[in-house]
């Protein structure tokens, strides 16, 4: 392998990051101590936790830890702090653009309803963007463990913010729960408004669920989608249609989708011509942020700097970032690659 360039200097777009899961571990501990919350050992001395989603019991444990972490966000200042620190961390990792995913219904009770919370998040995003220089947008996501009518409510909510920073509509949580086709009406609402359609699929369930996301939800990007590598015909369809895959290597391994980082089929996806954007998913629970996804894939698959530069380019091309930001970032990726390795 040739000499390596500094990865943190490589411009990147971050397209798969969940709201509470983006919180710094130190912030979680500080906010919990402030309010006298006793956190489970898995979020304190045993952090990052040992996780597996091989069965529903394992996913329930993951979700329980996520819910505990969400509970420390008690005030508007907490929300603003989370967004600001998330932006700072992405900038430190070479981030130029972030699309952060949030389900407002998970915070509605404490913050005055889904509309009030969405207003708060978008205001916090605008402030963090001004402070850090990071471009930030929001993807509103429904929870597939809730009733599909709830998803329609969130889709309508998302359409009200098309001009205020909401760029997409998603569907998250355990793929084994609910029927994907029942969420199609919510996605039609978002589609008519011009929102990007970005459901989770192809992580805990294989190619069959990727097809459901494409056929029933008209997915334009896939949260994860990594298991499309198991079906060559499906992968060819994804590559030819330009559907981007938000691949999150560290979380794939942590949740037991793959046994180790070398098993994450990134080379197969790239060889097939798929568009791939690396993401951190939930750094609070998996212990690594955006730059680490590039570093781990570099090490696990002996990627050359040209490969990493192309991953960065794809992340911008798959984003909903403004065209001028994308053009500048792509030029800076080229400049990074043109530099002499250290």
C-alpha cells in the first residue's frame, strides 16, 4: 500500500447519524449527574456497550439503552448543546455537510409536541451551522414499531418544513417489526412534497427487505442497505438506479450483522458500482464517529487513498447539500488526493 494522507483532512458528508445517538459520551454522563439519573453500567464503566441485535431481545437491549440516553435531554439548552457538539465533532472529522435523523415523537411529551420539538431542532441546527460552518439538514424519521398512521402524521409534519431545513423522510427501528408496505402512504406524502425517501433497510433483514423498501417505499437512499451484497441481481439494480447505501461499518459489527470489520462487504458494493456513503449511525452507543468509519475500512480492506476519496465524493453526490457546497467539497477532495502523502 502506498503512503497515506491524513483522513481527517478529507472532506466528507455525513448522511447516517441519529439524533440522540450523536451525543458525546461525556455529555451523557454530565447531564445524567446533573439530574441524578443513575445510568446502567453499559453506559458508564462498560461503555461502549457490548451489543447484539441477532434476535429481538438483543435489539430491545439496544433500544433500551438508547431510550435511557434520550431521557437525559431535559431542556432546550440540552438539545442545543447536543446539536452544537455534534456539529463540532463532525467538523473535527472533516465533515462539511451533515444530515441528522430525528423522530420528533420520541421527544414530544417533554418538549411541547412534535411541532414544537421540530422547531427547536431546526433552530438549534441553524445556530450550530452558523457557529461551526458545517452545513446541516434534517431527516424526519418515523418509527416502524409504531402504527403506520403515526408515520403519516410525521410525513405531513416533514412537508411543512421543506423550506426550513428538512430534506428527507425516513423509517427506522427494528426491521423485523411491522410491515413495510403499510408505511407506503406516509412515504407517498413525503414523495409528493419532494422530500428524499430514506428508509432503513438491509441491515438486520437481508435482500428481501431492501426490495420492499425500493418497491413499496420508493427509496432513493437506504439506511444501511449493506446486505444487498447478498443478491447480485438486487445489487445491480441498486447500482444502476443510483440508490445510495448509507453503510455504517462499526455499528454493523457491534450489532452482530457481521463478525468483524473485514467481513463488511464494502469492496463488493463498490465493485458492483453502488453509491456508498459511510456513516457513524449512533456514536454514543458504538463508540466511534465519522472519521473512524473511513479509518476502519481503510485498515480492514486495504483501501488506497483514491478509494477513500471516491467514497467521500459519493457522500456529497448522494446528499441533499446545496450545489455550490457540493462543488467546493468535490474540488477539495481532489486537492486532498493531489497532495503528497505524509
